[in-house]
C-alpha cells in the first residue's frame, strides 16, 4: 500500500501546486491514498468549503487540520457531514466534526487519526490519552493507521513516536511548515518524522511575505496576513505499508520546487 502525506498546504499557491502536480506524483509513486494537512489552505489560515472541495477535486483523499481549523467559520456548516475532513480528536467532545477517518483502500481500510499537541498550543485534552483511546478503536477494524500529530515541540512529537511505536503504521508531524530530516521506522513497524513541511511559497517565512514577518519581529507590531509569491515548494512524505499487518516498509521525504 502506497500513501502520500502532504505537509501543510498554504493558501492559493499551495493549492495550485497540488492541483497541477499531484497527478504526476500519484503516478510516479503509484499512490493509493493521499492525505494532506489543509488547515492553512484558505489564505494561509483555516479552510473553507470551496477550498476543501478544490482539494478533493485535486485528488486529495483525506484532509487533516489543526489549531487553525475554526479560523474560517464557514467550515462549521460542513464539517459534521464531510467525513473526509477531520480535526484534532483531542479538541472538546462538544466540538463539531470528528478526529478520525476510516477509508477504504482497495481490499483494505486505512484509519487516519488527527491529534494536536499541548506545548505552545491552544488548550486541548491530553494527546497521549486520546490517541491511545482512538487507536484502540481503530485497531478493531484495521492494522493500517496513520497519525497526523499537529504540534509545535519536537520533544512532544518524539514522545508521541515512542508512545505509539508498534501500535500504528506511521506518525507524521505537522504544524511548523519546516520539513525535518529525522525520518525513521520504530521497531520495524512504525514510520515517524517530526514534521512533513509545507506546500506553498518557497521564498517566504512559513509561507508568508518575509518583509511583513520581519516587521513583526523588528517592530513588535501586528501584521496583515499576506502570503508570499513566486516559486513554490512541495514537501511530502511517501509511505510504503504492508496492508496485511500495518507495518511500515519504507518512509521517504519528498521535496520538489515548482514555478506556478
């Protein structure tokens, strides 16, 4: 089973990269399922129903999110019905939407779990306890489980990697927009990387116009949220999983630059 996980998609530049070049990547890597973090897909903050549908039409199969999921209130109207869009499972039990997706993939099923960290992040329930609970439920249906751990601190992400070793197929970190180079497979079972990176403007600061961000650092003033333009980068993670037992056979970083 071949899975592609795309890092945080940032605004229209990131969406254009996905639309124009995802078909090529699906062909090269013989991809069966595409998961993408879309919490920054609408103007760099949040996601709207039209943007969500644009990503699905671009052949993204599952959209995960994070702390920016509620930045665009329009998404509240669809998140309860759209099972392919998930938010962190450790948000309030009363929050709209779900934190888990169960997806048919050929003759098998893949469970996708979205979890958010607590270090330097908005208040949420314990990611470790919630992950253990949700994974126990998924394991009754499938051994093939992918976790998007949306977190700031590498230490928290590594701790989750050790906590979930041999319990899931892969733990992919998101949120920082910077792809790390620490990919590994724990105990011959669980693929891990601290952050998948982003799909968006390359000459930027996390997708934003560098001059505006520098003003914030130098002057301490709030900034207008404006995306950078020009060349784009696609960061992704390729996973090869044995669908019979959920074991990760390979994890590979993908880094490509595109002019759009």
